[in-house]
C-alpha cells in the first residue's frame, strides 16, 4: 500500500485529497486544530494530529520524524499551504531523504515567497509590473506612497501574515494611509507600496519540469469576498490562455529552472489592457479546483513526476476547457456577513450581493469545495455557517 501524507487543511486540500485518492493513494490527512472540514471527506483514510508547523516548528519536526519512522507505507508528502511550505523549506534535507516531498526546490520556493526578490527578478527579466517601493518603517512608508502616487496598494512582503486583517489595503490618499497606519504592525514585517492597477486578476496554473512549462490553464477572477476586490476570489471562469501572459510565465520558469506546480498571477488593466505581474505562488492556489475539473490534474502530475511514472506531458494531453465558471458560495456568504457586520454595505448593497451569489450558484458548473461523489465537507461547511453543525464557521483560507 502506498500512502500520501497531506499537511495543511485549506480549500484546495479537498481537491488534493480527491485527486490523489483517485490516483490510488491511501490518504493520511495531517491536522492541528480545526481541519476546515477536510477530515469529513470520504477519501480520507485516516488522520494524524500534529503540532502547528508554523507556531511549533520544533515539536512538529520531532512528531513528523517519529510518525514517518512508524509508517514505512508513507512514500509521499505534500505540503499544501504557504506556512507548511515554509517549514519544509527549512527542513527539506531532513525529510526529503525519507519521503518524496511533493514541492519545488526549497531555494526556489523561498525566492518565490519573498515579494521583493520576485519583484526584482521580474524587473530584471523585463516583465511589466506596477511601480513599487519597499518600506521598513512608518516614515519610509508614507514617503514611498507619496512617491508612487495615489491610489496605491500596501501589502506585506510575504503572504504569511495579514495587514490589518487583509491581504492588501488600497489607500486613496495620504490621509487615509496615515489613518490606516497609525502604528507599525507588531510583527515588524517590511511592506510593499505599489501603484494601484484597476484591473482583472488572471491566474496561470501550471506544471513545469526543468524550466519548461508542460501544461497550463488560465482563470479570471470575476468577484472576491471584499468590496474593493483585494480579497479571495469567490467567482470566476476559465479563459483561453493569453499568449503574452504565458510567455512571461515561461520566461520566469525558465530563469528559475523551475520544476513543479505553480500559480502565477497577473493584473490586466480594464481600460488600457496594460499587464502587471502580481505574484508567483510556488504551490497549488486556493481556486485550482476549477482547473482540476477542466482536465489539469496537477496533484497527480506531482505524484507521477516524483515517482518517475509520468508519461509525455503536454498541453495536448491535458487540455484545459475554456468558459467554465466556478463559485465559492461559503466564502461569498462569509464575505457578505463580514461586510454587513463592519458596516461596509447597506440593505440595497447587501441585496445586490445576494443576487450575485444566487447567479454564481446557478451559472457555475464548478463549486470549489463541492463534489457530488464527496458531498459531506461542503454540507458541513454550510451547516457551520448557518450554525446548524457544531464547530466554528468556515474561515476564508488561502
């Protein structure tokens, strides 16, 4: 029996579980705290409770070492989220000798997760991106924003933490920035100030080997769980890959000699069609279930590549159908509830949001967590939101 240990419970974890189980793997799900309902999947054969790899790295390393020593059947391990990837970046040598770690080279992962490093590389390669500056304290932040101009976007240099509870904040003017940033956050992380691009977010999900993109699918976010569109995508669709974006993606992949899966994000200005690089996530993005349902089984490709079992892998072999819509109804509802609680929407706006949720639900052929063959995780999610099932409401996981 070949078993795969999955570390990290997020939206995309459900798709990883289903993909690898259907590839014949015995699924062991690692859990600490709440498992985001992933443990309710019928494809989870067993669970393993462990310390938090981000907050208790030493304890987690020791527990994982003991667990793998006891379980010779576990031949593969996939870290799903960013904090899990960061742990294995620092412990790659220790565990890669004992199990197939389904992740990119740790040095590449570390560079991709560091926004200033990636921004510098993108500049070096001549790939367009919005103007930016790095700030390490409040005075330089205000100066950088005035230099970049308003409106501007402010975010942390990594995605491990949130800024004021958000992935990014949009500042309309210097007064709003001063108000938002009265004090420097306690985690003392540097920030990026970037020119605001009013555009559509495009995600390129791909699998590459030795600096060559083998297969790729593209999706466009239509709405997020935040009114200002800085949040997590709750609705979108697959689109025909944009040759310009694909070219930029290939340029970065080739330069890094990248092997593995990735999600590269770009913004396209709605008025000028100007392209701006956003970020490169060296992992399976939160919405990759859409790509999975259109034919790109990225977790299976990771497994087959690690085991040396992959056949010729090309776009022809793995076509990605365009025009498929997706929805994440639970995230949409959570976003609406939060916006109403924070006073961001009035009754009319809330009604319009509900209509958009209904339209997404009815027009989408893919629902991010739903699978009719494995319905329980989504049912539990909705039950938690409605307070019908014990446990905390589903959070907006990345």
